[in-house]
């Protein structure tokens, strides 16, 4: 691979399809909402300009493809690109954390893959470099060259080397996939995406007419409105099931040497490589829907690397698994982590704090809704008992444990999270006391680990003050951490 290579020509089509989403709205404005005269003239000028712009965009993509080359030289991946200004990017192999591969429905029939080059500096959804479409054989060759250089394998060694051992840690079953898709809870994401798309046409939405129609619908009664809302939510749920099914189909986790290789996807096959030494923490998540059935998911925080699953570099490790089986599945591979721990709970006097805050939020929302939709808005008062139960659930979930060099923190947002962190991976820890907490001898504790270019935080809102001091002192290695905390608490009085 010492000679410069171009990407596959399908790159032009791939880039054009990715750009279509930016052209949909102008297309609708010009060709659907705009005038549709057949005769040529000034009335067709906007449409003609739009078509010229599309042709120019395609031409620029072709030139961009012609100007893009990559090669391997002097233990570096060298990429040269640029339409008008030639840019050269040299990435040393020792900076490359992994090569993540994906196959879309465009790549798969042609035996191609997209390669994302991940380094310690890449994070979120931004990779260090990207090869949009290359042959699978070239991708495998690139992986082997980088691996050989890192493992200091002489280039003149020609004898066959035994393939590295692959341990399959997890492979999703059809039953698990169905349960995962049915309980994914992504209906809200579907609704949000739909609303975001609709509001792109805000100037064309007849708000006054819609408001009048809404008033007419209200006359049909609460039952009719409830049926309409139920149907909308059901459709959103069905779409979320389909999305989750395609996303997590054939989800497999393998351990090869000192790396985890995660593959998933039906229409788009994704392969993500995570070096074990880059893992900063593990998080066990139990949603309100799955928890009663004893199911959870496990994600990992990685220092560096791009991820599309979650913010930062959180990656799904086990999308759906029995909570009781996590230790058996991962214990043999994450030997320095303790998965079964006895938690020290939040004190009983913290129940009021958890419930009070949630109750205030519920009352404010109920008041606003009632004011705008009187008298039907009074149904929003039902949020109050829900908020109280939510606060109680947060109290029951709150807990912590220190076992040697590991801190485990359990807390609840909507879902219950159990975060397993090693002391040497914790970037920062903070303890704080509000005036109300000081009166009840309570404190809040939070810990942060590196996740991509950012961080991932775990926080317990109300702990016994002595326990908060104990956690802070464990992390600080010295009494100064205790002194700083006491001073902060005193100043807040």
C-alpha cells in the first residue's frame, strides 16, 4: 500500500446521497410550494438556479474524489485531499487507536467498507480521518500493517502466523432482539425527529387554522383526543421498534488479543474496535420497562474514539442482558472489576429532599398547563403523584460502594445507572453541600471519567455527609480533600 490509492468511485454517489438531506427543503420550497409554470421564463429562474447548483455540487464531488488519495509510508497513514487547496494529513500508526468499519447498503453489494480512523484525540461523532469506500481486502491489509507495526513484527517475516484467538463474549439472540426492540423507549426520539422536520416548514404552517381545528376537536371530548394521542404514540412506538431492530440486529462482541470488536446492524453493518486499555468505566443501565423483567444494558466509556450511540464516547457493550448474568459474561474478561457489590444506601432522611424537588417541578408544570388549557389542563395535576413516586425511586436507587481501587455509584435519572469506576481512571471528584442539605447533614457527590473528548459524570444527589467525606477522602489519598470539603460546607451556611 505504498502507492497512492483513490477511494472507490461509488464515493461520489455516497457523498451525494448524504447531501440530499440538505437539498430536500429547498427542493420542496421551489418545486412543490413554488410556482410550477411549464413555460420557461423568469418564473422558472429559481428552479433553474437550483438545478445548476446541484450539477455544480456533483461536479465538485467528482473533483474531490479525484483529488483524494491515501497511502501507507514510514509507519504513517498519509492522506492528501483538497479541491482548491491541497491538504496533507499524516497520522502515525502509534496514534491510531482503532479502525472502525461499516458497510451500508451501498457498500455491501460491491464488497466495500467505510473506514473511520480513531485516535485518542477523536471523540463524539468526529473521527480523525475517514475513508468513505475502499475494498474489504484493502481495509484488512491496512489493519494488518498497523497491527504488525504496533506489535513490532518484522516486515520481512513471511511465514504464516496463526490467526489470533477470538473469544465471543456476547451474541444477541432473536428473542433478546425482539424484547430489546419492543422496549427500546425511542418513541420520544421518533416524535422529536418528526417535529424537527415539520418545523423546518414553519413559515408554511397555518397556526391560526390549526388552533381553530384544535378547538373543534376538543368539543368531541377527552375520549376522542385520547384515542388520537394513543394512535400517534403507537405509530411512534412501531417506528422505534423497527429502528432498534435494524440497529442492533446481529449484535456481537468479540475479544481479540487486547481489543473488543463490536459488530452490529442489518442494513448498515458496523464494526467498532475498542482497545481494552482505553476503557475508563462500565455503566449498567436499567430502564423502568426492563427492570421489572430483570433486564439491563451495559455500556462502556472510552477515552478517544467516535461513537454514534450516545454522546461523548459511550458505546453499547451489551444492549440487552439479564442483570444476574452480567458478572458471568464479563467477569472473565474484566477481571479487575467487581460486578456484584453490596451498596451503602442513602439515609432515610434524604427521602424528603428527593420528593420535594420533583414535586415542585410537577406543580409548576401542572400550573402552566392548567393556565393554558383550562379546564382540561387540570388533568396535569396527575403529574404530582408521579413526581413523588419518581423521587422515591431515586432515593431507593441511590447507593455507593468502595472495594479496593473501585468506586461503584448507583443513581437514577429516569433509568437506573450503576457506574463502575477505577480510582486511576477518575478524572475529578466533587462534593457539595447546599444550605438545605447542611441542615439535614446531607451532601452531593459526583465523579467524572474521560469519555471521548469530554467526560461522563455519575452523581448521587443526597448522601450522608460522613459518607460523602469518606468517598472524597478515598479518592484524595490525603486529608486535604477532607479539609477542602469541610471548608466548602462551612462557607455555604
